[in-house]
């Protein structure tokens, strides 16, 4: 079973994450940041990843450290749960509509972290949540999960819809990319025979 736990404790945050990649989307998430919790719930539900996240951060300053460090810890957990990545499909993409918004998310579980981000928000806030933190999460997650991740909102107006379509798009792309391909069981999906910096 592809599961993992990670913990990250600094002067700014104390975060514990557990993931089960072959799950059903069951989740228990509490970061102290309401909108962010909602986005992580979407990631779990639509990615069919069982996810527990407990975060205590310096929210008296702002949400930045909590969101970024959760992305780090979650990325580390996903990478750990994937192990040597044998048998995975590796590549996947998803187009995710939400009302007037359409986003595209493309994933390569390559072992080489990279984020391409072409998303513009119409407002600086969603409630009390800073929209710029959406990118911070995706950057931290991609870096520490070791994945190449391209995210683009093709069009949209409502900032809540834009953010949610990005998270749901990531969920659906991950769902397909981490899936075991029955024709490649036990095989590393690379001509080099390994995934990582040299692939």
C-alpha cells in the first residue's frame, strides 16, 4: 500500500501529514486557514487520496508560512509514498471547468521539480485568503514532490473558481499520473530505468 507520513517543525509552523495514494478521498484537514482547508479537501476528494493534515502556524502574522510549509510537507509525503515510482503512468493532464473558469493542469512525475504557472487572479483576496498563496502552495508541492507541473487558467473571472479549478485539476491529473499501469507493473517509466535528476 502506497502510504507515507511526514512532519515539519520550524519556528513558524508545526505540520503533520499522512497520505494514502490508493484511497477514496477520505480526509481530515485542519490548518487554521479555512479556504486552504477547503482546497486541500478538493485535492483529496477528486484525487482519491486519503489525506490527513494538521498544521499549527504563525497565523497572527499571515497565512504564508502555513500554506507554503504544508505544500512542502505534502509534497514530501507524496514523494515518499510513490517510492521508486515503478509501474506508474507518470504523465497526465486534466482540463477542469468550474462555471465560467477553465484550467489545465499537466503533470510529469519525473523526479525533477519544476513549476510553470500561468494563472491570473482578478482579486488579491478570496475572503481573507491571499490569492498569491495559491502559487506558493503549488511551487512548494512541486518542488518537494519532485514533479514537473504546468498550471494554466485558460479563462475565468471569479477568483474562488480559478483557485478551485487549479486544485481540482491537480487532483485529477495526479489521480491519473500515479495510477499503476497494468502493462508496466514493476517497470520504471523511463528509458534510463530510473526517475530523478538524471532522467
